[in-house]
């Protein structure tokens, strides 16, 4: 393995005669062999050679993530050091231009959406932006579907840069975020770095997000989110989703946006979520990458 890559030294600039990229894209990836090729194919489909500067950071992988990314024709960094924030820092240091897109490996983003995000990032006063997330519920269990239906309705007004699996930073906005500390919630850290008028959700851009397929997987994710939010609070940043209140859930039921059964399932799992987080915290548990393999199988998998 290249020592310079391990240390986060940027790779050389583009080859002579190669066009200047429109945007740089950082894809941190931990054991994402099942989905990385599909995601990169979607990202690069319809692009001109050199239009997108894509850097995949294979972070403490034990599978074929790096090889699959290389076959897609993008730059690949490998590091044995665990942690998504570390992967983001390494990829960021290797970027060739601004704006910069930070894309989760298991989230799909098309070229047209990238171009729409770049255009939004060029508007006066915009320092950061994100697409509208669209959930792929294929293969999701019936109770998990109810959880996602309620949760998405509750957090939609607060989401902005968090929860879409993608965020974009301008050169000016970049200084608010990097060098990124070792946080659990990188998108929460980014969201909290900007005032509401400095960050925008771009309706012309959409990201395909695969939520947890089972209640158990949902709980694992929610425990990470809660621990991440506590960490952000300790660092002086407010969580993107704010404080979810029972009154908001009641309003959804009253407005017939969710059913009483949906709400009951959500409350039951919410109680388990808070209990598990409390136990994990008391035991001094730490969250590192937190891959949910249940939502990361490839198409048809």
C-alpha cells in the first residue's frame, strides 16, 4: 500500500490535456463491494470524460470495495485506519476542485442531480446544499416501513443537509467543516456549521437512500444517531433533526398522514431506541463506522 495515501497526501493533479473537472466527489466506503459499482455507474452515466473528479476512499475494508471502484475508472485511496471522518478527510485532501460532493457509498446520485447541486452551490450566499432524499423501500419489512413512514414525516422539516446521504460544500463553506473532527454524525456536523439561509435543499436533485430493512437494523442506526447527536451537542452543534416531540406525532395522526398503528409501532421502537442508547452510553460503548449490511445488498440481492 502506498504510504503517501495512508498519510492522506493528495494524489497528483489531472493529466496534461485533461479537462478541468466541474466538481469533486468524495465517496467514503467501508466494505461496500455489493453496491459501490452500481453507485458509481449511476453517478458517472452520461458524464463527459474528466467532468467529475471522483475519489473513493476504501476505509479499513476487508472485501473487494477498492477493486470494484478501480474497475469503474475512478481514483481510489486505501487506508487501514477505521472511521468515516478519517475517510472523508483523506478524500477531501485529494480533491482537485470546488464545489465538493460528499456521497455515502450506499446512496445513489445521478449526474443530472450532481449538476443541479453544483448550480445551486453557485448561487450568491449559498455555502452548502443537499438533494431531496428518496427512500427505496424494496425488501423493507412491514413494521420497518411503518417506522420509516413516521420518522421521515417527523424529521422532514429539519433535515436539510442531514439524512440525504449527500451534501455539497462550496470553497467558502468548506472552511466551516474541514478539517472534520472524528464525529459519528458527519452530516450532522456539516448541517450545524451553517445558518438556515446558508444551506439549501435542491428540489431538482434527488438521492436514492436505502433505509434499514428490519426493526433491528433501524434500532442500530437510531442508537448511532442518538450517540452522534450527543457528541455534537458536546461540541456545541445542534442536531439536524432537532428534538422530536410527541405532539408532532399526534399532529401527523390527526392529519391522517400516518395511521394510529404506524404511530404505535413508532412509539414502541422509540422506547427501545432510547433504552439501548442509555445502556450503550453507560457501558462506555463507542460507534465507529456502523455499517448496516442489511440495507447494502446490491440490486436484486
